[in-house]
């Protein structure tokens, strides 16, 4: 669909915008566009395992898991907000989950077919590539802390079995008797072998601190009734855990053998480093093209603070927080957290990400993914996250209904005033996207929007001007029109 008059108006607007943006862009490039000037930037993501849908859980179990996730996430959030290192936050978050019997790690670990707990964990520092891991430990209260000691106090990366247990004793790490892992078993718990819904355990955390350093860690009790000595991906750096300041920090949960076979955590970072993909594109490729349905899930934090969480199981206990004030936990993500199709019927069909076709413009693909993410955030009722795609500047312009709003703060305030709750927000769908490159760092996008809700459904057209910035493409001008049915 073409609107020649609207195109002419937008191109004229762009000409005036460039002059206004010139001096502001130099300042913006010196700081993250997603963070208010003068405030530190940090992000954190956690998971408590992927698996069955939470609608099969009792209210008690659901509430207990939610409280456990929120407590762990708050620990990490508070440490990062106070300027503590990401490595410290990752360890503290995972210790909290290991101490909670509702999660398959530490105290809540499942048992081998010989009836005992064998625990695995790993941790990695993205600033130095240092890492440590333990596998098959049997008497350690917090395996993640032992893994960190392997990293800091030995020349090794991985200690396993009796050797790892002996190292723990030598390091005066708190020991627990075997019945410690049995004392909190109750019907409906994740470590109950008679449950009727599958759960791929493991807990993990990925974080970016205010110094720009990434870290990741993972801890697990493995799979229920596993063979003694079985080791999954959680203590394997590059499979279940990976962190690199140049790309991302990742922790996985699921069928460990599959994560090992596909080197999942490293593959995500490698796609970012060598193929120039975004974290979301890399995770989506792995979850849809490398892993099979019901293999598990991944959480990741990119070097720019972007958080991605995806699963191809019915559910995944997870959560995220960052310095913009976001704080949320989930038992499942819409569409498994994956972006929707970039085809002509955008936003309605789930399709795996495909490799960039010959001649396909990578900027168009990146902007398409950004618009899809906006749709997903809106439909989740999260205006704050929806606004991440906009230029966080007083030079941002938003035009709708004949009224022009200038500035990021005024624009988000206008959105929240018009859409005060999820019911009013409804469900949005973006489609019929058309792209027009204005220069090497600017793109015009036109499209159709439809808002479905109990109140009066509305829709119309939109024209967006994107400008490429240090952290990616951002909307610098938004013109939205409402059209009658």
C-alpha cells in the first residue's frame, strides 16, 4: 500500500529532523541511548528451569516458585544497582536458588537411580574468560560457590566427583549430609519423582554490571533417575554457560546432552561475534534451528544490556530486571519469547529465523525484529519495554491525532495516559511494512496497525523514522494516524 502524499510529508520532516539531531547525536553516542544520562547501566536475567506448563501446578507450588524467583532476582538487582560486579551477583542469585528446595539445584536436586544427589555447576567471567566448574559433587551445599573457587584458586576449569568433593573439604566449603537433599521432598515439588508433568531443571543467571562486565552461571541436580556419574551441560563451559564481554552472557536449561552436542551457549556468542547477529537473532536461531521442540530454554544478556529469554518447552521459570526499573518474573513467555514472523502477515505466524538471503538488507531485518519485539512487549502489557525502541532524547518527536509530543519522557507519559492498563492496551498487530532508506544511517518505515480490545477496536497507519546509533536502530520520529473502519 502506497501513500505518496504521506511519503512526501515524511521526507520533508526528515530534512528538518537531521538539522535538529546533529548536535544531539554526538552526545548520545557517548552513552547508552537506553539509559538516562548520568545513571549507571546494568541488566540481569535468571531462570529456574524449563519444562511443563504452570497450569498443572497447585496454587501453593506456583506461589512458592514465584517467591523464589522474585527473591533471587531482587538479590541480583540490589547488588548490581549498588555497583557490585556481575560475577558476584551471578553467584549470589544462584546460591539463593540452590538453597530453595523448589528448584532442581542444591537442596532441591533430583536423585540418581541410586538414590543420591550428584550436583553440577559452572560460572564464567566475561571480562577475563576465566571460568570454573564442578560435576558430580555429593556433599556441597552451594556448588556454584565451589565452582567459583575452582576458577579463582586453581589453574583448572573443571573438577569432578571425589576430587571435587575433596577440594571442597580442603577449601573449608560448607558440607551437608546426604539427607540434606531429602529433607524437603513433598508431593508436587520439582524434585518429586512421581510428578506427572516433565520438568527440565537447572537454575541460572546472566548479568551485566555498571562497569560493562558480563558474567554467567548455571547450577543443577541433573535429570531425575539419571545414571550415577552422568554429567549434563550445566558444568560444561560453552554448552550450558558462557560469558564474553564482546558479545553476551548465557545460561541454558534443558536436555543437557542436546546443549552439549550443539555447544549452545558458545554458539550464541559466536553468531554474534562472527556473523554480526543480535542476541535475539542468535538465540532464536539456536532455539528453532539447532535444538528440537521441548529441548529447553536459554537466558542471555548482551553487552549493550539487552535481555533475551526463550524456551521451546511449554514453560520456563525466568525473570529479568535492569536499570530502567523493569522487574518481572514469568512461568512462560508469549511464543516462547521468540520473535514472530517477518513475512507479509507480520505478528501472527510463528516461524523459525532463517539465514539472511542473498541481497537481503541486514538493516531492514534488524528493524523488522525490533518492530516485532515492540509488538510482543505491547501485547504483554509492558509500555516501558515497548518504548525501548525509541530514541531516549528530548529531540524525539511523536505525532498522533494532530498533536505533536516532543521528548522521550513526554512520549511515554502520553502513552501511559492513553493506555493506563492492559485491558485498554489490548492486543496490537503490525503489518504491511514498507522500507525506504533515506541514507546510510536512516530508514523510513510505513505500516498498518490494528488494536483489538474489548473497548472500541482501532487501527490505522504509521510512519517511523529510524536512525542508526551506537547500540542499534532507534525510532527518532513516529507519526501515527487513526483510520475509521
